[in-house]
C-alpha cells in the first residue's frame, strides 16, 4: 500500500495594511496605496485653501511639483463626528490626499470579505471590503473612492474660476 502525501493548502496571501482612525472610527488601507504620510503641520507651506469649491469635504489643495492633490477631510467624507485631523495620507495613483486623526499600527490581513448588502450607494465605492483583525471587523477603504471623476471636475472648475478671479483682481491692481 502506497501512501500519498497530503497536498499542502496554499498559504493565505497576505497584504500589508495601515490601521488608522477617522472621527474615532477604525479603518484600514493597503499600505501600497499610501505614497507618503505627513503631519498637518509639515504641509503648511505646500497647501492652499480652496474657496467655494462646492464640495464641503475638500477645503485644501496640496501642491506637489506640477501635481495638484485635493485634501479630503475623512470625517466629513464618512459623515463622522468632526475631530481635527493630524496626519495626511498622500495616496498613490489618485489626485487625493486624506486627512485622518492618526495611525494605529501597520499589520497584515490575509482575508478580505466582500461587503455585505447593508453597504449601499456610495459606501460600495468607498470600501474594498471588510477584514477581521483581533476579533474586530475593520472596513478596508478603496483609495479611489474618496473623489469621483465628477467631483474632481467640480474641484478643477472651481480652481480655474478662482485663478481667473485672482488674475482679474491682480490686473485691476487689487489684492484677493
């Protein structure tokens, strides 16, 4: 009688994530989605205020070389209690920076559960899924879910309007 060795189960694929808080709520994001983490204080000279953008969740524009990133206030985006943000995630491959309360820790997840049907409308775009860590269910955010293409167009149009207004005032010898 010949014994056949048991096939090993494939190792669970893990993904490095950052656990962070927004409005006191624990969330996760893939560490590969975060290009840089900066303190709000360190961005003082690189950020410009956006006036009358039409989007309450975006009040600042972050200038990074030729690229303009829109800073999304995470508490307003998720409809959570307003807590002053202390850190900003600069997200890869998006036009978004995310204002957050703080970072809990870096860890890895091995399973991403699909969103339950209770998550509807915009929430289905905001989150990639759910993961369980230390017996806590944590929503995993979609880095592309903070600003839609339409919202980016609105923000760019408001920036063009603001620049035209400032240019008009400058040519008339007034200050904005």
